[in-house]
């Protein structure tokens, strides 16, 4: 029998959802973002300081390929997610 999480994930897979996760420089958020991306459950957006997010990702050993890192200091990039 599948777990509730597995059933939830199966329903999301390939649906093209976008998920914005704040605090992208937190290791737990980075790991969750990587799992969501790798399982094709959602397009993940991490707003914040791109340099800080990338540095945290390196420390956590989490590749950022496929994740959208958005610099919140750049107002033009935020308009796309408003």
C-alpha cells in the first residue's frame, strides 16, 4: 500500500505546478526543493539573495540545476511572480 505522501506525489507529478519556497538559504528548504524538482512534482522558485542561496546549496551539497533562483533585490524579477 502506498503512503499518503506517495499518493499525493503521484497526483502532482508532471502537472506543471509552480511552488515558491521562501528562505532558500535554509538547508531543509534546499533539500525539499531538490526533491520536488527531481521527482517532477513542481517547478520550484527560491526567492532571496542568489549568492546566499548558492552558497548555502554548496554547503549543503544540493545542486541548484533546475531550480529558479530569483534575486529579490531586482524588482523586475519579482513582477513575474506577483
